[in-house]
C-alpha cells in the first residue's frame, strides 16, 4: 500500500495520522517515516484497511483496539546507558 493510499484509508476510517498512531501505540514519527519510502508495512496497511471497513459497517474499532491494552514499544539501547559496575573498577 502506498503512503497516499494509506492516507485515504485514514480518511475513510475518520482518523488522523496522530490519532491512528496513538491508537496502535506506534510513534507518529515512525508512521511519518513511511512517507519517504512511499510504502507502508503490510501490518499497518491491514490495520488501516480493517479500520476503514469496520467504520463503514458501523463497528466501533477504537473500543476493540483499546481493549487490547497495547503498550508502546521502546527502542533498546536508546538514550543514556548506565555504566556497568565492572567498568568503574
């Protein structure tokens, strides 16, 4: 799915990009980065397509997703790292 098709599906689901990223617990910057590649990953394409179709059918997909209690993923080794005890000796 191209990024333009993705944005159209967001409109069909009555979602903005920030609201979509918040709902699926993925950073807005991460989603925006797909614009440069002009293609979104399959999992993102599936999500937005399902959301658009569910919205069209009158299904509250937001409630369903929120019940999953998704947690945002953090990059490992990002930010300041702690020095190990052995390196201070």
